[in-house]
C-alpha cells in the first residue's frame, strides 16, 4: 500500500460509509411478486479502515504506548 493516496482513500471510504448508513447501498431483487432487499456490510471494519487512512493522511498516531521508567527506591 505504498502507492496509496491515504487522504483520497479516507474520503472515498467515508462516502461509502455514508451510503451504507443512509441506505443507498441496498440491493433489491424482484422475482414476480416477491422482492428481496439485502446489503451485507461490516461498518466496524470500514470505520477501522477510515481511521487507518485518516491517521496516515494526517501523520498523527491514534494510540501511544506507555513508557516504562526504572525508579530506584
């Protein structure tokens, strides 16, 4: 993923998440009188991808490790 524009990818994923939440991504299939609507999406995984690309875009880290120090008593 070295050639990925992280800012553009984050924007694309945000628009996809908006479409999923608003219901634009619902698929409909009609067989005579029967109609089926479905759309399988993992919004938690999509949000993690958005967070990853946003952090790469801004250059900041989301999580920091706790630094241990030696404290002689």
